[in-house]
C-alpha cells in the first residue's frame, strides 16, 4: 500500500469510527428515554395502589378490577421496554466489536473464539476488518505463549486458541 493509499484509508477509518460513535450515542439516548418511561410506570403503579386505599388510617389498598387492569398494563409496558434496552445494549456491543461471555458475562472482543476470563468457547465468532484488529493489537502488549496472539493484561485465557496463561 502506498503512502497516499494509507492516508486515504486513515481518513475513511476515522470517518467510520465517528459514525459508529454517533450510532452508539443514539442508542444510549434511546436507552435513557426508555429508562425514564419505565420509572414513570413504576410511579403510576405506586399511585394506583395508593388510590385504592381509603382516607382511613391504616386502611389496606383494595385493588379493584380497574386498578389491577392498569397495573397489569404498566407491568407489560415496563417489561417490553426492558427487552428493548437489552436489544439496544447488544447493538452497542456489536458496534464496539465486543460481546459478553454467555457463561461468566465478561466483555470480550467480538472476534475471539474463547472467553479471556473463563475459557468458554464461543459458538459464533465474528470476523472483523483489519482496522479493529489493529486497534486490538495496539492496546495489548502480552502475547499467548502458544499461538502468539496478543492478550490483554487481565486475560486469563487466549481468545484465539483457548490456552490458559
Ligand atoms: Zn467467560
Ligand atoms: Zn493462543
């Protein structure tokens, strides 16, 4: 690759990184508003319960059918928003070329085959472009003694061959 080509590539990389950041921020804002909507519904549930009690001191809430119906609806709305948040968080991870281990929850780079914390083998391995691979290499200094794959300071297993350090 010529110097000029490299320069052009650098510009495109910076552009796609900025685009990724915009996307990630958009998803984060979505999550924030969903969380606000969830809080609003928690309040409404509390209010429904309160309104079903009388002025009498020590009166217990008597949830009538209408109040129960409202609460059921609020619960459903909360759960669907929680599900949306899970999906959005997954998209953010994908954009950042990361994934969570199904077994221990540790954050791993998207392209690794084995979890760096527990050695769990991933069934789906994402192949990534050179740009992301380069940034991975730059931020690490240690390598796997067996396959020489670059490892992070706190990796306990090699992401490529699954060898324990
Ligand atoms: Zn793991
Ligand atoms: Zn290795």
